[in-house]
């Protein structure tokens, strides 16, 4: 089975660096997980007035208000079929600020209905974000967020971008340093730069049967609306 990223990129998938292809080519049937550990050279946030956005994100593992340099980092990706039968990839990110661990979690599916990757942010899949994928000149993958929709019980509405952030992410492989690199920036149309980080990590693969995927890597509820 092709991964959701192979399906979405089509022939462009072959333009990715071989190590990025390897990183993104696994699906639920392969029963393995990607684990990356490294350091974020810098984690930053915008001016003081951006703090309310970030503190709201703490409630469901989306963003956080801390900043710093040389922050220990871990990312875990698990591919599985969710209870709705959708091919899903979890993105579990952990940042260690001394004794405090901050989380940035999401799950991704490929929506045929919307013709793009849909990223459910946080622990409850209450915020669905359209993601545009592109291959960069250095063979990296670029992800840009678009329209956002809020789902909670019977409530459903398009989330006003004035109160949200637009993410621009690039992940690539650095041959000279022998590591993966990532750069993330989240901006708000009115308030400017909200949050971001950049750094590097080393990979390892782990065999994981579906029942062995840790509970923290799965959302607490599954949203059927895309």
C-alpha cells in the first residue's frame, strides 16, 4: 500500500531526497514506526501579545508558550487504520524544557473529498486543517496549512483565520551532517509570527504491531468530518 504522502504527491514523490522518501513511504500494513531524536537549535514565540494563542494551545497539545535554545526533541510517527478505516499517520512531538515537557500532536489522513492531506491538530481532532504538499529544491518536503474547520460534538464551522495561525514547515535531509532537519513557522495574518522552531534529529525504525501503538500516540476521539 502506498502511504498517504505517496498518494498525494504522485510522481513528485520521486523528487524527494531518498531519505525523505524512506521517511514518508510507510503505511499501516508495514507495522513500523519512525522515531527521531535530536535537538531544536531554537524554539521561539512572538511578542507578549501572542501568548494567549499559545496558552490556549496547551489545552490540547497544539502549541506552547516556552522558548529556548538547544531544546531536546523527539518525534514519533505511527501509521495505522483509524476506527473509520482511514489510513492515518500520527505526528507526536515532544520538547524538553528542563523538567517540563511540551507537546505538539497531530494526526494526518488523505482526504479524497478535499483532494489534500487533512491534519487534525491536538488530542481530540477538533481542528481539521487542509495541508498543501510540495517538494523543495533540496529534495525536502514542504507543508503549508490552509483552510481550517472546527468540529466539536454537533458544532461545525470554518475557523476564522484571524484567530488562528498559518503553518509553513519544511523537512529535509542534510547529507553533509547526516541528519534530518526541520524548520517550522506559524504566523497569524494580523499578529504576525506566533511560534516556530528549527533543528535536527537522527532516525531509528521500530517494529510496532497495531496493538502496540502507545495510547498517547492516538487521539482521544476520532472525527469523521474532514
